[in-house]
């Protein structure tokens, strides 16, 4: 057990080092001089330029700069944007709750819908209910989320006028207002996940329903509904937890398009703005932050799995 | 002697459950019953595979061929025939100033469907059908480049890793795990942001390189399974060289599964390119792509939804078709694998 956990943690550290190094290298080896970005390419004072070089340690060797940058990053200092001179960490901490809320809502919705669909697909295997839901899942998997998002805007904002087409109300501005702006984007993100989750639950349940303990529960005369949701669903919760964890990590980056579409001030939207404005440090900061979150969440899922499932522990 | 032949025929039928009995048998008449050398699974012609597909998969294949043909047609139009083929100029703004006649065009922007413009015109009064056909070229190129990178480089690396094992495998997979540790879209955006000029070449190359790790994983898993099979052990036992085994035993068996995966992966790549162009981070304007058509038209959904609908429908149908065909080949190859 302890050996497994130690191994997972060791792998986490190695991956984090590699991921941060790759992000840093990507930006540091970029053609072009950061000083040009800060001062502009017009005539400039050599003294000021030297001072900036000194401040940013631009003349140090590459590995030293990586070490310094990593040391700062661990303490929460990702540098200041060359363009707005706002600390990158501040931007991230302002934007993160929005993305977090979207990710959480869409996961919640997709699990809520996926469980009944998946359970029904397994229960009515090869009957018309299963065929229909499988076909719907196939289609749902093939619709890109930004297209579904536009369709939702067209339907609920333009045609029906029930919900706003874009914009964002903060949670502190009132829960109802916040929900009105968060519902459509979360729904747009939920579609593909719902498809993935229900597929997983269905295939998991089909194998569970063939187990002997299901047969004995049936022989005891328990109702089908009780067996399905109390007995058969439980073993699937482990794999469901895994995929929910992975999806949550992936969503932190995956919200990029939806946030842009709905003009939501989350992490993804500021990443796109940073790319369009060529705000190098902000791109670097957000990329490394999302990647680290992704790796850490995946590791937590691994750890939970090791703790909860004795079969993994023994390996 | 006749009995021998029917024996072999039966053998073939058992061996290849999908074989049609009516087809001619690939066995030469044997004079004495030795090792039946000609006995091998009958190779299906593309037409034969097409015929065994369910109707929906058939329709998907036809749709994909149509998209492929459109992209070739658009390129022929530009590069060979100089716009002489019957297809409107995708960038001609029909209400713009025409220097030849000295007049402004009369077409209204966001026009509905008509005989001249089957899918209508967009906000700049450009022919949507023509733009969609020219846009297919970008999607097809990105998908083809990514599949080629994945199958050739990823397939080779994965086959080697799964067969050779040891430090080669550990090192290789550790490197790929770092790439896979990033959320794919974020890494792609970060890489794309480095390039000032986003040509089709750059876009397809970046997406292609980023697709390699996933292909490597798939082919490694298959190569691992195949390396333990009796025919590989037999080849090793008679002293066949490693590279020869890799070339003649491992790779031909990894390839069918990998190609089935490639279809599904290509679907994902088409979505990724659509996303990039939707964000305005793919190839430069005025080159039309399905994604940037959707992006340009979405501001006008209150006036005319159809301009969003057509490119969105084309993109979604293409992704759906790729998934359907990929699933079909995946089922087929797993069925064959289990019956071997």
C-alpha cells in the first residue's frame, strides 16, 4: 500500500518537473526578445534595457533561469505580464472560480443524465431503448461542443428568449442571475461528457448484471429497480469516479472554446486573449497552471483508486 | 485428392469466418497432403469490405469520399484550372466593387438559398457552398497529415516499444507520457501561439506531431499482445532477425487495429481544427474553413441561422461519419483478432 502510494507520488513529482520544464522551454526558446515587448522596438535607453535584463535575469544560463522561475512559481509568483504588468498569478486566481464553477456544473449535469441512460441501456440491452440511446450517444459524441453551444444560444436565447446569449454574472451578484448565465455554457460542455459517461456505465453494468450476486438478489424477489440502482450500480462507481476525475481535469482546459463563445471571463477566455495579444508570460502561466492541475487531479484519482480498490493495491 | 481439396476448403472456412463460400479458393491443387502452403485468409477487396458494411456505415463512407472529392476539386480549381471549373470563387464578395464593370454588386448579404447560391451567401455576400467546398481542403489536409504522422511515426515507435521492451520502451513511453500529461487543447494552443505565421503547413504539422503519442500507445498495446503469439515465438525460434520479425510479423498485425483507430483519431483532429479556426487561431483568412465560417456567421444568428447551420452540419456529419467507419473497422479487426 505505502509502496504504491510512494510510487504514485514519485511519478507525480517527475511528471510535474517535466511538464513545467517543457512549458518553460517552449516560451524561453521563443524567437524574439522580451525586452522588445516591454519597451517597444523604437529607440530606447540602454540603461533601462540593462535594468530590465537584470530584473528578469535574462542573461543567466537557461537552466538557472528555469530553476529561478520554478522556485518563484512554487511560491505562487508566475511573474508579471509584459503587457498589462499585472501579476499573472492574480489573473489566474480571479479567473479560476469561474472555470471551476462551469466544470463542476457540467460534470454534475452529465452524471445526472448519464446514470439513468446508462442503466437503462444495460437493463434493456439490445432492445429498442438501448438501440435508441446508443444512437443518441453516438451522435452526441460527434457534435463539437462549440457547435452545440451555438445551437443552444440560437434556441434558448434567440428563439425562446429565456436565457442570455452571453455574458457572465458572478456568483456573488446573486445565485439566480449567476445560474442564468452559467446554464447554457455548462450544458454545452456536458453533452459529450454525458455520452462518454453513459457509455461507460452501460458497458460496466452489462458485465455486472451477469454476476451471481445479481442472480441471487433476483431469486430473493427484489425489485428490478432496487437491484439496478442499489446492487448493480455500486461496482461501477469506481470507474465512474475515475472518468469524472479525468474529465474534470480535462475541462479546466476544455472550457476554452465555450468560454470564448459565451464571453465568460474564465481561465480559457484569458488564455485566448493572451494568445491574441501575444502576452507571453500570461500564456505560459495559464498553460503551466492548467497542466499542473490536470496532472495533480489525475494523480489524486490514481491515489483514491489505490486506496479504494484492493486489487490495485496488491499489484 | 479431391477429398484433400475439400478438406482445405473447410479449413479456410473455419479459418476465415467471413469468407464467402461462393468465391474461388486460393489453393493450388496439392499432389500430396503436405503443409498446405496456400492456406491463408482470403484478402478482401475494398469492394468486398464495402458490401459487408451496414447501411449507415456505407452512407458514411460515401459522405467521406464526397468530402475528399470536394477538397481535391477545390484545389484543382485553384491550382490547375485557375477558377475555370464550375464553382464560384469562395472569396468573391458579390456586393463588392467590380473593377471590370465599374459597378457595385447587387447581391444582398446573408441571402437565402437560390439556384445560383444553393447554400446562400454569408455576411460579406460570398457564396457559402463554394466556401464550404474550399474549406473541406483544410480539414482533409489536417486529418490526412495527422493520420500519416500517427500511423507512420507513432505506429513504428509503438511497434518497436512493444516488441523490444526494456529500456527503449521505458524511455520512449516516459517521454510520451509528458506530452500526454498536458490537456491536449491547451498544449496545442500554447504551441500554436509560438508561430506568428499560421500556414496550413504549420497547423497540420503541429497537430500531426501532437497526435503521435496516442497512436504510439495504441500500437504498443497491440504489439505487446502480438509479441507473445506463437508465430512470433516460432520466428524467433528459427533465428529470424529482430528487424525482420518486426517488419514481417509485428507491424502487419498492428496495422489493421491502428488504421481503425486512425479513423476515430481523425474525427478528433477534424474537431480540433474546427475549434482552432473557430477561435481564429487556425489558417489565415481569407482561406475559408468550416470553423471560421461558423465563427463569422454566428454574429448574425438573429438574422439568418442557416449560415451557421450549413458549415456546422457539414462538420458534424464528417465527424460522425469518421466515427462510424472507425467503429466499424474496430469491430471488424477485433473480431478477426479473436478468431485467429
